[in-house]
C-alpha cells in the first residue's frame, strides 16, 4: 500500500464544504442559520434510501461547512448503544469464521457449482441479500435450483481494523472461495459487485460465471448526482471525516449527522408494495425495512478512502490501473460469462456505470446478458417484482453448462 493512501490528513472541512457548494450549481445556500444550511443540503441529495446507501457520496455531502462542528467530536465506543443482531430470513449456518466476514451457508443440497453472493460492504448489513419472504435474493436463487449457496456477511470494523484495505477483503474472499472449492459462481451486489469483478479478474480460474447487480464499475460512463459529488470533493475532505472518527467510518455516527430521512412512501417504493396494499403484512414489511435501515456497520478508514479515491475519483478498475493483491487488473483479459442487472431509475449507480462493463471485459458479446429493471437501486435486491421476475432468471442462467 502506498504511504499516501494511509495518511489521514487534517484539513479544514468548512473550506471544502464551501468549495463543494460552489461546484454544484443546484445548491443555493441560505446563510441565515446552520440548521437551515443543514436542511438545504439534505434536500439536495437524492431521496432516501440512495443518499445513505451510497456511502462515498454521502460523505461528500456531509463533510461540508454545516457539519464541521459535528464531525469534530468523535463519540467514544461507550456512547454507542449496543446494536441488535441482523435478522436473516432463510435458515442458514456459519460455514467459516474469518476476520472480515462470517461465511454463511444457505445451501439446500449438494449439487451444482457453489454460488457465492458477495454482499455490499457499505453502510448497512449483508441481510440485504435475504431481507424477507418474497423479497430475498437467497430465497429466489434457491427456488430457481441453486443448491449450494453462500453469502459474505462482512463484519463491522472494530477500532483495531481501521487500517484494513481493499486487499484485506479480497484476500479473505479468496480464502472463502478456496474453502468452497473453486471454481465458483460469483454474484456481486452493489458495492460487492466491483469487489466480485476485481476478484474474478485477479483469480480468473477460480470463477465460472459472474453476476453483477447494481454495481459501480466505470464511473466515467455515466453520472449520478452522488458519484458526481464524490468526484468533485477533494480526497482530503474525506480523510478529515475519517480522522474525526478515529480512523473509521462509524455507521451510527453517519445516521446521526445525516438525520432520519425515512418516510413511508420511500419504503413502499423500494419494497414495490401495491398502492392499495394497506394490510398488516405490508405494515410489518415496512417496519422490518426501518429496522434494517437503522442497523449499520462501521468501515475501516483505509478501505473506505481507497474506494473513494481508487474506484470513484480515479476510476482505476475501468481504466486498468487497479492493483489487487500485487497484480494490476486488466478487465480485457476477463472472458467469463457475465450477467449484468441494472436499475433503469437507479439513484445511486447510473446504469451506464454498470453496463459499460460489457465494453471493458474480453467476454464475447453473446455471452453477456444485460437486463434493466424498471426500478430504483434498492429494489434490485428488496423489490417484490424484481425478486419474482429477474432473480429466478439469473438462477436458470447460472445452471446452464
């Protein structure tokens, strides 16, 4: 790792906040009070849940002038209430305990290629892959005939994990694949998608087929407001944010700074509930979504800064400058069958950022499947219609020889 990638450089967050405001024309500052500034900045970020799920861009909007005083105080561990345990829908067990993850086993048989879901390591927990009955990627894949199925349940970063890097997570992903028996079919969800792609390019003989769902790959191929903000804010401002939290990004602290943006219409849209559905079951689903939303994980500062800088600001993965475990990644030398699942109305990852993968890899065009669902980002993993229509199709595709 380069020394410059480890540094946590103290900077003036207020100065960079002013720079960000000047760069984004749509923001009109009200200088009357700090509260009004804070409300304005919240209003200008795409509606929940995109603003909180896309943590790199969230920080771009959060380390500005209105939040400088709040960032300066890092809460002690004792200030943070004990977190409840994530709730899984499908019966499972822990197959392997590693420093960065618990490898969870959702298998319902012993046939076929092992399939590993690389869950996002972002603000929320890996239960996004197994949210609720009828809204579970795991459930849909099992129903589609995938018997050997596993999920990376990334651990929340403790203080002694603050220097873990992207390589740390790729290395343990490699251990998990070896444990299951390569080659595996690899499914990357959102932030887990670029990690799965980088892994497949680094260890091509260990992956048979690759599925990327809502994954940011080529940041320059399209723009979302969130990725645009991340690119425009200097890295030093992100380093300030990490330094203020003792070298980590504390999920609960992020929620405190950003405030609650949860409204009923948002959760109904994400879950793809029918407008007329006011049943008790619908209410229970919305409550479960709120609980999932409030349960966060903490991120190592080094890993977080590398993702912001390497993936978003420098676009290294798409341009052939991404180094994984000592070797430069060349996507053009990746020839695996690939399934690309994007959201037409994605607020977090512009569909072009995902679909541009087809032009970066060496895979023949006829071996690449591209599907754009008429939904937003989180509905790719939690929406009833998407789960019912697309994920069984992915299961059938994975079962092809």
